[in-house]
C-alpha cells in the first residue's frame, strides 16, 4: 500500500520535469555568450588599467600615465627635502644654518660640498661624535646615526643638501647605490665617527 | 528536486565575487597609500592633514548634510598637451620654417617670431604630436616646454585642475564624496574661493553673493546681536538687502568659522604622478629663482 503511494508520488514530478530537462540551449546563445565574454575580456584589458593604483579614469595603463609625467619621475633632491623636513630640521634648522657651537651649518659647508660624498654619507650613516671645525668655527656635540633610513632616503636627503642652490651648495648627486656600498663598508664600525678619523679616510673611499 | 545547495553555492559565489571586487581589491590597491612627494619638483608632501579647525569643520559639514548637494570629486576625460616655445636659438630661419610647416602660426618671420616669448605654438595636441614638434624644433636649436592641460566638463567649469585621486581623501574620515550636484563640486573650493568673508556671507545668505543660488541659508550658524559699544570685528559685511537692522550685527558662531576653515582647506590641485598636470605658471617676477617659485604655496 505504502509502496504504491510512493511510486505514484515520485512518478508525477518526473513526468512534469522531463520536457524541461530535455531542452537544449540553442547554439546561437552559446556563441553569443562566448562572443560577449571575449568582448568583455578585451574591454577589461583596454580600460582596466590592470588594477594599478596609479591609473585613474582617462588613462588606460601605468605606461600611459608615465608618458604624461614629463619631468621623468620624482626629483631626488625634491624627495630629499621631505626627508630633511622630518629628520634634519630639528638640529640643522630649516635654513641649514644650524646653531653656533652646537650644530654645524650645512650652508656652504666644506664637509657637505666635497667633490666625493664619502665623508658625508659616513656621517649620516654612523653619526658624528666630538669636536669638528666647519667654516672656521668650532663645534662640539654628537649627531645620532641615521642608518635606520633607507638607502633612497639617505641618497635623496644628501642630494637635496648638496644641490641646494639657495644655500649656495653645488655638489654632485648621491645615488642609493653609493649609500648601499658605504653601508656595507661601515657596517662594522663601532659607534659614531670623529672628525679626525674622517679626515684620515680619503673622501672617495 | 532539492536545489538548496546549488542556490546556496550560486549566491555564495555571487556575493564573494562582488566582495572581492568592491572591498578586497580596492583595499589591496589603495589601502596602504601614504603621503607622497608629488612629481613636480615642489618637494612638498601631499596630501597634508587638515588643520584642527578644519577637522572640526568637517563634522559641521557632515552634520548639516552639505554632501547631499555638493560632491567632492572632479572628473577628467583626457589630457591635452600644449607646446610653448621658450628660446629660439641661433637658427631663427629654420625655426620659422618648422613652425610654418607644422603649426598653424602665420606671423613667424622676422621680429614676429621673437615677440612675446614664451609663446604657445601648439594647443590641444596629443603627446606624440607634441613630441614630434619638440624633436623638430630641437634639431633647429630652439627650446620648448610642454604643458599638460587636463580636459573635461568639470575642469571646464573651473571646479578643479585635475581629476580627483584617492590620495586627496587620505586624511578625511568619513570621506565626503557626495553623489548629487545640486550645487557646485567642492573638491578644490579652497583654492577657487579663498576669501573667508565671502564664505561667511554666502553661508548666512547665499542670495547676497550669488543672485539665483538655490542653497538654503544657514542662519543658525550665526548670531544676531545688539551692538553694545564697538561693533565686533567679526561682524559680517553684507550687501544692502541683507543688512541687519540698525544697532544689530551678524556674528558667526564658532561652527560657522570652523566650517569655513574646512572649506578653505579643500585643495585638490597638487600635480601628482597619477594625475599629471602642469601647474599654472608662477608670476614672471620670480622666474629667475625656480626653487623659490615652485616652493610657493599652491594658490
């Protein structure tokens, strides 16, 4: 009795559904969907900017944005000012003049303007301890090491100071590679440099 | 048939796909943005956090529903390139020939060429056209400069110099993007309208400064009070239909002042890598000192 009812119950939906199941998707619909997918992929490729955070509406790729950056990317000295304003102003002042007897000036300083930047990079990386003479004035204080900054930041900030024409400085740029090489050299130096010690090292070493 | 699992899987797939697209991807793209130095050599960090008054002003802006009628997002449809001739060099005949052949300029022979340098010799060009002309003029010994001019209806209306980018909103919480434009876009209003008194008068009585403005007046941000001895230095200078009765003055409450400070802090015009633009030329007097000219605050 119960098996009979089960049969009839299960039979009815089957017979109802069979025409639906048997229906096939027309071939033109499949072709249309593939074409739409293809068009979508092309559209995404052209206008998506590949999820780069630098690409906004009128541009289609980072390369296109780059074409419009006529200056050729960030200026190292300009980026260096940002580092200077965060790191160096406290002692050397925004004017680069420092404070008499305590913090030597960077404006027109013979240490800053050396043709080879070796000594300046050493000072920034390891700090400086004890007496030093800058522009004929004696200074005696300690500068903390800034080796926590990245190679780029150190190169940029030294470039900013060395190329600051407002301060009358006209020395060469410093590259991150130079800083990296120096970082490896002074890795094992105990503590800060002293002026006497720096003077014994040739500036191009 | 039991379609439960299929429906569950389908809706799970649909929801997670949109979560990936709308939440996760933008977070990966932009979530760790920081202040950056912009590409034009100004050495200033962008964006700067707003001053404290302006941050309070953001709350007033939010509380009064300003974002319901004002958006803070400028659109852009492209970038045109202008070429400026800055120096002619020794071979002025060759330069004149090149200009005749490749630009629409006509008066380029003799003294007409040197008149009014630097002058625009090509406008609305594409980057490749501009580069071609620059290369030609370079071989003739002349010097040129490229200027990038963002295009689009919003920019034509003067609402901004370039399209808005995520960095513009880095320090705002919540971001007052807005979606309706009953009033003008405010993304760059601090640069456009820098006068605090104008803003105060406009908030108190919009029709006093813009004749047909549909903006409601925000008089509850102001106080009408009797002049005791001296009129307050803060009192609004209003045009004649809006002047308070004799012996009274209209003084902004702190809410109005901080709101104006916020409006004045809305600057979205720094040239960035992702929004290239040549800033408007600095005054001619300071061209001798490029460092000083570019360090001037953007006005």
